[in-house]
C-alpha cells in the first residue's frame, strides 16, 4: 500500500531521490535538500527574455525605472550561468541558476537588505522580477539559498572573480576604461563579536571547545568532566560573572587553564577518537592556550603578562643596545612570557581571524576588533567612478603592506592604471619605486615629511648636497662629511652620515641645524640613491600649488567610504571570518556600482538643474541699494 502511494506521488509531481520531498516544493522553490550524500548540480536560467507581461507591469509602475531595471536594460544580464561552471558538480539534482542568485545578491547589497527581505523582494517587487526575467506568478525561493550561495562564493578567489566578471561587463558596455587613474582608500570594519577581556577569552574558548566536543564525542567527554564544570562552562562567560580582585581573577584563569590543559592532553591521547583533535574549536583552544599561558621550569602553568610597549616590530630582528639580546623573530622575547602582538593574537573564539588594532584619526585615537577594507575605484575626469578592486585584510596590517596585493589584483583583472592616487598611509619612497618597477604603475601621493624637521628649523635633508660617487654629504655652509657608512633602519638598508663634531661646534647655524645644545655633529640618514631621489623630489613637489591641485582628486575616496558605510552597511560585519567578510565587501562594491551607474547619464547630456531658491535674508540683501 505504501509503495503504491509513493508510485502515484512520483507520477504526479516527481520526487527527490534522497529525501522523498516533491520537486515542486523543494527543487523549484530552491529549498536545497540537506540529506546526507545529496548533491546539487548547477541550474540554468540565464539567457531568458523578460516576459511581456512583466515588462508592461514594471514599466507602468516604475516609468522612470529603478537601479534593478537599469541593470537589465543596459547590461542585459550582468552574469550568465557559464561564469559559475566550476562551482557546482556535474551530477545531482538541478538547483537554482547561480547567475540569478548572483544578481539577487548584488541587488540585496544595493539596498542593504537581509536574506529574508531579499527573498521577499524577488517574490513581490516588479522591478526585481524585471531584472531577473521572471514571470509575475513566480514564487521565488527560500531565503536560505542565499546563504548557501555565499558559502560557495567564499571559497578560494571566487569573490574576486565575481567582481572581475562584473567589471568585464562594464568594460564591454563602455562604462569603465582599463587604463586611466584609480584611487584607493581604506576603512576599519567591526567584527560581529563583542569585546572580551583576557579572563573572558580563555573561559569562553574552553566553553566553545566543550560544546563542539559534546556534538562529536559525547560519551568520550562524559568520562572526563565533572558536575562542577557545568557551573563554569555551562553558559556564555561574561565579565560580571568573573571573580573580583586581582588575586581571585588570577586564581580563576589558572583554574580555567588547568581545565583546558586537561582537555588538550585528553584529546591528543592515543585512546581519544582521532577526529576530535582536528575540530576547529579544539584548534582555537590550543592556540589561545599557547598565547595566554606558559610553563615554567618546574612545568607549572603560568599566566602570561600583558604586551611590552618596548618591543616593536622594527626591533624584533635587531639587537637591543641595553641587553645585547635578540628577540624572537615575529614574537616578543620568550623570556618576558608576554602575550604576542595583535597581528597573531586571537582575541575572540567566535571569530578567530578578527584582530585588535588602533589608529589615530581627526576625532582622536580609535581602536576596534575586526578587519580593514581597501576599495579601489576609477577616478577619470570623464565617466562614472566604479569600484574595480576590493581587498580585505586583518585590522593590524597597515595600508602600505596591502598595496602590493592591490596592484596584483588590478593587474590580474587586466587593469593598467597610469596613475594610482593614494594617501600617505600607502606611500613611501620604497613603495613608489617598487610599484613602478614591479607593476609599471605610477604611485601618486604625499611622502611623509621629515619627522625631525620641527627640531631642526634651519636646514632640512634636501638642503644638503649629496655626492654619490664620493659617498659624502655637503651642508649648505660648505662643510663636507666623512664617507657615510651602511646601516639598517626599520629593517631596510640605509646610509648613516655623521658630520664632525668640531666643524658643527664652530658653525654659526649650529642650533638651527642640529637642533641641540650639546655640541654634537649633525647626523643624517640617507636612503639608497633611487629612493633618496624619489623622496627629495616628492617632498619638493608636494609643496607646490600644481601638485595640490592634482592631488585634490583623492578626496573622492572619502565619499566612497562614506557611501559604502552609511548606505550599504560596510562598517559592521554581517558574517564571521575573513573569507565571508570579503564576500560582503565584494557584494557591497558591486551594489554601490549599480547605484552609481543607474544615475549616470551618457556623455554630453547635462541633467536639468533648478536654481537654488534664495532664503529671505538673501532676498533682503539683494534688494538693498548698492
């Protein structure tokens, strides 16, 4: 009897082979089968003509058009299914069209919608149906499909390829030029986590590891824990539940550390199930314990001290003058037993890739936990400004360290910018020289002025004459230094020039030149010849009016950051992890481009502009006798 029912059911609607759900309510509606072993093949829907009834209804309700309708009219279809051929297996149940899901994702970020709101817009909004080429009675799909599509988009370099495909379509439509000027700016991005102190960090990390171990090895874990563990790790850890006072807090974190060591030893024991030690939460537990605890000579677990402000990145590979000891490469001195620097320190188990950083802004010092997003857009005098490249990096990574990755991304997309306009955070003589030599890109921006110029108001470094053949430096008063000596500055080769003390003492401009009253000679650091010439030339040119006029175009980057942050929600991460955060940044850039391009008029067409109405005071002033 049951087989007969299934047979009649299959004849009427056909069924899903693995979960016995009808195709009409599962595959067509986009509710992906989550049964174990079920596969999803790529569906096909691109290349369709917009239904006539959808066109009439959309045009009647939106006579001026919308951004979604502009996308369909000007670009036909922004994505086609062939662009996603390697994203899906060749066999399995046919799913939704990836090109359609990509379009919906871009439209979703155009209006800063949630997944539920985007799925509802597909079902209810005429302009979205027009853009997607859907019938008016199309039921759309379940909102969870968008999350699954983003999971695929977060793998490898697919997000960058999606933006590259969009830019290629815009180039083909004549809206973007591959050669011209581009500009880049960055902004801080807040992770979708709350800030934890170190006591909360270790306890919450252990709690999350226990939660994951229960799912994959409940019987094994039951033989290890005791009932009092439920009071410590049974619910999320908060600062108001931690012990008060320094000694009580230290005792608490050492007890949590002992529990964590007990779990780590048990997980890596030979009798433990082999899959448990590879769980993501267990790996985070191991890393956090290495960063927050250490073992003394007697094997006792100890709590690490805070960071030492005396250890800086530029000093990690050089000997210290006071001790003569070299610190470990990439980490503070192990003998100090302090936590590592923010570039590697895990600050929350909920997003292990998020990092702590701080920067100085016009409003003061600002610190955050999360990432740093870089946006590169075209900035030619004619045509719209389109974001063509997006880079997401950890928060502590400085702008100049991401510059090479940005140039590589532009080159991969086929862009050959004649000039790249950036602010001072991206530029140095080294970066200017490397960009021209490696990528054939002219880097344009302000080189940092001499930080000691305020102490030496008399003569700057560019006032000295350099003799590269004789390896000497001559001051404006005619005193020539002995040959310079090679040295290192911040890990880079430099030239150390020290003028004779006797000559500087007898000089009438000594106080204005050396900036000290101790009678020491002037000490000047030079770069290698190509870099020094770049620094001198840029410091001279950036004080001219012509240079400032050319550099004024960089101010548009601030408007782009403001637009993506306030209109599209770029400031706050929707997801966790750098890969998913990068997907958010790419879709935000794509949505911003659609909004900009939909309001762009063809060259030669000037939009009608009404004169600004005068207020009553202006009218009064105008009527006054001259």
